[in-house]
């Protein structure tokens, strides 16, 4: 007879699930997973940003001050040479520079645009030296010795930065060479921390270049940054002007359009 004795029906038995067992707590796997993802993202961001922050802080230590007007003197490997300023030539006149790449001396009357321009082709050095006279820093690199990723990293230090320019320099005896007026640093490692130190110490440093306040902007009709005069790798001929300028030369000021930077500092 259904229901057993007495006609009572026994209710179905319920076995408690794992989460209902007294003393056993349910693990919040979704929350744990979300936390792990967030922590991983923070780690990735920190891993990528930390070196840049440290590099920037390190470079800032080389900014010029009243007490230390030329911090580049403490950067290992920097070469310094003194040159007279304001000795101008007209294209296609060549200058017999005593440094390669050149870092000062006689130069073309028109400067290369140096408003954070990354030139893809080698540029006539006589124009670039005039940019150095205005306070610019020039990053030159050997295209046969610097990998594409390193070129991109160097370009990031140049692009859009006032008083900066960068260009390939065929035949360079190092991977990278940095120039400011009367200063040079050659490096075999494009990622060397001294790249940023040199820039911090000498870009627009009023204590180390002759024409303080001179513009880096393009002079219309004089220099075309989209089609710059090409670099001449051949040796200067006997009619080349010495880097110190001809004996009878008298320094002259640069033609000065309204001063603009044409780029934002970064």
C-alpha cells in the first residue's frame, strides 16, 4: 500500500550542496579573476612607464642652472671645441669642418629648420651648423648601424620638440652622434641614457651657444624642410672655407624672421 504504514508519505530527502554545507564558504572566482586582470594591467603599465619616468628624472638632473651653467661637462664622452660665431657662407660654398659631424664654425647664412624636425634624408651640414648656433641639438645617426626600432625611439626624442632636429649621416663612425654648438657626444648604443642627458644639458642652453633667442622656424624661400639641400659626402675641395672662417671674415648676425618654435615642448 503506498505511503507505508499509517498512510503517511515521506517527503523526498534534500542533500545540501557544497555551498550550503556548514563551515564551507563559497569562493568568489569572478571577483578574484577580475582582480588578477586589473593587477596584471597595472603591472604591464608600470613596467612600460617606469623606465621612461626614471629616464626623464635622470635627464632633469642635467638641466643648466646658475651654479652649473654647462652640465654637459659631467657627461662622459662629451667633446668640446670652441668656434667663432657668425661666419656665413653662401651655397654652394663648402666648409672644411674639423669634426664629423660638424659642431661649429663657418656655416650657410640660412639655418636648417629645427622645430622638432625628423629628416628622412641626409641634410647639408652647412645649414645644420647654423641651427646649432641658434641653440638646437642635432641627432645624427648611421642608417647602416641603427635598427628601425632605435630610429623610432630617437625620433620620439626629436619630433615636435623645439630646437631639435634629426637626420641620417652616412659614414658616421658611431651608431649615433649628438651635436650642439661646440659640443659632441658619440655613442654606439642608441638607447644610452646619455642621449637624454645631452639634450637636457644643451638644448637652448643660453650659456653654450652664441645666438640666444634666435629662431629655429623656417625662413620662407631660404630653406625648405620638405626638400632640404642634400648632404655632400665628398671631401671639401681646396676652395673650401676653414671651419674657423676665412682670415678676413667678420662675423655677421643671422637674418632674423619673427621668432617662433613651430612645435610644442614635450
